[in-house]
């Protein structure tokens, strides 16, 4: 009924009554009114002004549906951007922006265009709107990967924040790329977040070069392979007592030759005895026996 009424009023050049209807009588009907105006080829400018000047509440999802099925979604662009700039955090607004910026079939085309134009900061801004603001593409793995990788090249200060906020990126691959980019803290954070603790401690040992932090991390996760990695690093640094302590916590007799050699060189006889006491419980190697 409302649709037909709008058609009649518009065709009889009584547009001001349409404005009165949605702005003062029933704002909830804005989506249907906009759809009807599009059907009679009303100017986009007039429709935009009608939406902007309507302060009453109406269903944004319904409005998006009405304009989208008429292939006119982009006429909402400025209005939606204004809502976001004003602090709107509702899912409907951000989902609509995502649809405007990037429909699924346009993803590769859009990304290639930004890359070809060498616009990494603009690409980051676009991906933030799509991935971080509860859009329909928030969980899109490739977009999450792209956001983190683009930031690692163009604005490294953002990477840690993305790592913490996002959950569906290819963690091992992204972490290894972070290491090659010398983003060691970011790589450690990824491995830690996804419980790849053996890789996390290796970053602290091999890249951050901080055995104190590595020890604290080993204590927190208390895994055999983590303690073993720490023990080997401590042994290389001639921290024999600490290394034996870590090997015992790891219950790992596999490095007995290295432990024997190091203890012999440094005259840590008591530590060697402690190590063999653990090793005999875990291994039947003839050398240990």
C-alpha cells in the first residue's frame, strides 16, 4: 500500500508530502519509500537528501535490501560513511559498507587494483572497515592475512593490534613471515596466541635472544618440548646448572652426550649426577646405564 501511494504522489508532483510522511509521520517506512522512489526513477540526489534528513528510526538492513535488489547500493555510500564517522557501531551499517566496498566476486579485482596503484595505506584503511567492524567478511581468512601482511610492509605499528584482534588468519605462515621481516615480538605473539609454544620459545631464544623471558615462558606453559628447547639454549650459553634443571623438567634424556661433554668441560659433576638420575628413569641407553 505504501509503495503504491508513493508512486501516485510522486507522479502527481506532490513530493513534499513524501518528505512529511517519513520525517514526521512514520520514519520506519523509509526503506519502502526509497524503493518506490527508485522504481519511478527519482533522482539519486533527492533520495539521498530524504534519507539524510530523516531523523526517526528505521531498519538499515531493510533499507540496504531495498536499494541492493535494485542495484543502487552505492547511493548509500556517503550516508553510511557519515554514520561511521559519527561513531555508529551497529552491524547493519558496517555490513552495508562491506557490501558497497567489496562483494565476494570483486575481492581479487579490488585488491589487485590497490596493489597496482601502490596504495598500501588506503588498502589498510579499506580492509580495516571490512574485517574489523563486524562486517559480513570479518572472518574471511584471505582478507585477514592480507590486512596483517600489508601492515607489516606499510605500517608495522599496526601489526600487533591486528594479531591480537583477529583469529582466522594463517597463523604459522604469518608468524614465519613476521620473523623474516624482523617482527619478532609479533611472531612470538602469534605462536603464543595459537598455543604453538615450541615455536614461540624458539623466537625468544633465537630471535629476541632473551633467555630470561624464555625461562618465564617455559614456566608458564610447562611443556616438555619447551623445557627441552630452553635447556639446549642454556647449555650452549654454559649455563650448565640451569640447563640441567630444564632437562630434568623436560624429562628429556636425548641430549646426554652434549650434557656429559659440557659438564666434563666445566666440572659440574653434581649436575651431571642429577641429569643421569633423571635419564636412567627415562632411557635404557647402554651409555646411560
